[in-house]
């Protein structure tokens, strides 16, 4: 039903929305620093994934049971999907946190973990760091934080590294 509401434009007047446990949540507006970071992450991840059969999407709805977020950046197996991205195809989600750190490390992280997402990153713009989590035995395990300027390697996608020095932190 949520996909249908999106496809028909019925939710447009609400702005950016997500579905959480059957409830439609309005998302905060995005400003330039956040937008610049998303675009830069898309660019560097797309380049790193070239030829691997994976795609990178920005703010495209993903479908997990009871949870349909529009992550800032999602890496997923390219299968010619239409509509929302099936959660089973998602390999990595990156949330950019300019003002949403509590939600990104709280409710969203718990929901992605419960959905079985293999890898989750939170780019903490104020803290100038990337926080990375991988799923092990059904629970997220946090890796060492990556400081702005240091290489940020995926923990599940072999050979995929982001040069955080090339990202717009400010």
C-alpha cells in the first residue's frame, strides 16, 4: 500500500516520508551540507563498485518487513528492479547525519539490524567520522570509527573503500 501511495503521488504533499511499523513518518528537510555529502558518497561508491553488478541509489525507498525507509545512500544488487528496492537485495545503507544522529544510531539502526541488513554506515558530519556496523549472528557489531580524511573500507564488500578526504565534511 505504501508503494502504491508513493507511485500515485498521494504522499507528495507530505514531503519526504518513511514507513515504520505501519505509520508514515515525515522526515526532516535536507540542507546543502547533507545534500553535498550524499552526492559525493554516491559518486565515490558508484566508482568503487563499477563492474560488480551492484548499484548505488540516493533516497530510494527500500522494502524491509514493517520498515520502508528511503536511506540517504543504498548499495544493492542490480536486478532490474522497479519501484522500491527489496530489502533482501540491499548490501549497504549509508545514512548521512547532519542533525539526525540520535535516530540514525537509535531507531533506524535497530530496524536495519532487525531486518538483517549486512552493513550499515552512519556518516556523522558534526563528529567528522564514519561509524560502521556489520551484522553478526543477528546483531550489529560496531567496527572502529573512521576519522574524516582516513580511508573507509566496507566490511562486507571486498575491495570497496571510500576516500573520506574527498568528502565535503563542512
